[in-house]
C-alpha cells in the first residue's frame, strides 16, 4: 500500500476543499476520542458499586488504557511509514469504538480493565498520526490555526463525555452510557478511510531514520525537549483533574452524579473551547512581537491555571464551582495549539510521526497513566481525596516552569 497518494495534479480549489474535509473529519474523531475517554470518569461511582471495586481500582482501567495507548504509539508511528495514514487511522478508530462499547459487557475488574486497555490500541493509531497528517494538508504558516481547531475538539469531547456519560449513567445505567458513546465512531472511521492522502512534508520525501537515530535527534532537539517536558507535567495534572474532580464534587460538595458531570462538562467545554481558541490565535498574534511566543503564552497561561485550580478545590456552591472550573480550564487549555505547533515545526517531515509517537509515550507514561491511581492511592491511604487533589495545581506549576525556562533559554 502506498503511504502517499499524488495530489499535485489537483487544482488549488480541490486541494483546499480536501484539506477542510480532512480537518473536519479528524477533528470529529478527536471529539469522539475524548468522549470515549472520559465517560468512565463520569460514571465512576456507578461501575464501582456494580463491579465491587475500591477507589484505586476505579482508576486502573484509565491507567491500562493510557499504558497500552502510549506503548502502541511508537508501533503506529512506524506503520505510518509503510501504509497510508488515513487507513491506519480508520482501523484504529473502528477498534477503539468497538472496545468502548464492549466495556458494557464487563462482569468484573479484569474484564473491564481489558476492554479499556483495548481502547488504547485504537486511539494510538489515531493520535500518533493525525497531527502530522493535518500538517501536510497546510503550509507551515497555517498549521497553528489548523491544529488549534483540531485540538478544540478535546475540551468539547471531554465535556460531552462528562455530561452525556453522567446523564445516561444516572438514567439508564453505566453500561448503556458505554454503548451509546462507542458505536458512532464506526461511521467516523468509514469517513476517514476515504479521505485523500496528501504528500508528506514541505520537502521531497526522505526515508525516516531508524528509532535509535530518531531518539538521538529528538533528545538533542531543545524546542522539542522543552515542549514535551512541560507537556508531561500538564498531562499529569489534567489526567488527575479529569478523572477525580467530578467524584470530588459528589463526595465533598454535595452534588449528584448528573450535576457533577454537568458542571465539569460545562467548565470543560466553555473554558476549554475558549482557551484552545484563544491560545491558538494569541500565539499567532504574538509572533513577531515576542521571542518564542508559543512558549511564553503556554508558561503564563499554565501559571494562571495553577492558581485557579487551587480556587476550584476550595469554593462551594454550583455558581462559584462552575466559575472557578471554567476559568481554570480556560487557562489550562491555552497551550494546545502552540505546544503541538512547536512539536510539528521543530522536526523534519520524515521524523514527525516518530516525534509525536515519542511525545505520546512520554506524556502518558509520566503523566495521566500514573496520576489517577496516585490520587486514588493517596485518597485510600487516609489522606483523603480533597488533599490528594492538591497534586493538580502543583504539577501545573511545574509545567509552567519548564515552558518558562524554554522561553528564556531558546
């Protein structure tokens, strides 16, 4: 199978229309990705009771998903060099959609864990290849905006997962919630299969380096290292917040599951959508006005997010909690377009898939693969959930510091 398909003979209008269709399709997949990822967090106490789990066990399925996701990412980064990326993505989307629905059949901890782990295989195909594919549809000066719209789907999808998962879980049971959000991905997979594959990169295609060479090149690439280093800390914080904040609201602020899911969903979609768009457009506006504007913007916004996360852990009542989480999420999501634009622009085209594969491995291995169970273990240890969630503002501050150092030194 050819990894690329010729497009040079197409008129500019056709190329532009193809880019828009591809961006729309891949953004839809990103939305479904995060719907499926966060439904378990919205119905955590429901499947905990049904499957007779403790707090730590309710987070291990998310960790299993992330571990498989990050380990499979380098594999799909390699497959992208041999096969058409759209077909590899479509295969992954179909697999994760079936695996999400299959979680409804779980009868205990291990069967639930297996279904959620399998979701990670499918999502690895999609998340590793989509940013590079989008970058090849657009010239360098338009990639930040394209990637900004792509990453807008993350907070929207997470919000839908929280809100719809909580509502369906409370009304019909947690098993129905998994089936309802899983199966629509099969239609999206079919759409992506028939996209037109663009040529790779801005220069003639060069064979990708082997993994030892790629690792050496990436390790010495300072913009890449600073970008991924801060990304790890922020992913640790966002994983813990997403998995445990709805449960924190239910246990410590008196909300029921549907209310908690709606509040977190509203905060995620309003703050996340606004923050992602603001980050992308502010990053471009600051270009030429400030040295390393993407690093500067990410560092400043994450410093504000850390302070607002402290506020979100202290306020009470639906209005103050919603306001705090919207503001925190707004600042938290500003980095999405800029940091991923740094990653894609800091490496040559033949290294792009491997760069994103390694980034995914790092941010999940040291980030949200370990943060939810760490919070669960701290809560079970007697420290309590409220105190355990202080890991969120602490690691947001670490991410801000790393990106701040990158801004100053590069």
